[in-house]
């Protein structure tokens, strides 16, 4: 009678370690939820927003970060400061991460815009909408997707934190998911939230988390 060979645990398949892009929306400002600030200068974080920025840095503690990039607007640069300080890295300004250009709607109150017929297009058919004398949603998406592709290439295999704005992040996540731009408004991106996209060469992007505001993210990458 032959002896039964000992059982063996299956050998785990090795998976390539991809590039992680962490997309962080800036913290709250005094006008968050009230107006479309757009690219107007001089808007800074509120006290709550500064707390959210500090919390982002705390949640990323223990994660080896290779680069910190930010939209050039004050509110994103301020949000990036605690993370840059905790990692010892400088903040690199990247115009590709900037807010959508709202043109003539810059600074307009959201309550007033909600009554416009065009607002329904913004919410339900954004792919064909261009802000008066501003940017279209399609242009905004192409811009941030191109910026993220450049950062992915520059930091291949690394972890990059990108501080940006709600609409560009929503558009980037929609693109990674293969979601039509007309559905990107269904994605919620809160102030101080982190969304994570993983890129592995030869594979479609993988969205690991969206609008995360609570748990530590050090487990995204083995130490």
C-alpha cells in the first residue's frame, strides 16, 4: 500500500507591484458647497479644512511615498503641506491637477446655478457641456488623465500622492473605471478624501478605493 504524499500549500502567484496614484481632494474652505470657486486665487482652507489636511497625512503614515504633487491653487497646496512635511518631500506644482476652468461661472453661487437650464446638462449630460468662456468637461478629463499618466510614468512602481479637486478626481476615477463621462457625477468625492488607482503595465487600471475618509492606508503597499 503506497503512502499518501503529504499535502502542500499552493504556491501563491506573484503579482507585479504596480504604481499607486493617490488622489486627494483639498480640505474644506469657507465657500465649500456654496459657490464654484474655480481657479480664482486667494481661497484658503478653513479651520476644518486644515484639520482634514492633517488627517490625510496621518492616514498615509507608514506608506512609502515617492512623490507629492499638487494643483497650484492655494487650497490644494495647503492640503498637501502636512503630507509633504511628514514624508520629507517637497510639493511639486502640477497644472494638470488644477480645478476645472468654470469661465464666467467662476465664483457663482450654487443655489443660483441650480435654477439654470444648463445646470441639468452639467448634472446629466456633462460630456457635451462647456462652461461659458471656460473649459469643457471632456477637456478637463483629458487634462487630468494625461497628467496622471505622466506621473505614473515618472514614478513607475512607486506611490504618488496627487492633491486636486472634486471634478477632476471624479473624471479621473470614471476614466479608470471605464465609466462614461456622462455618469461621472454619480461619483462622490468629499473634501479631504482619498481615492486610489493602481496601474500595472499591460493591465487596465484598478480602482482600489474611492472617497475614503476614515481608515489608514498604509496597508496599500507592503513595507
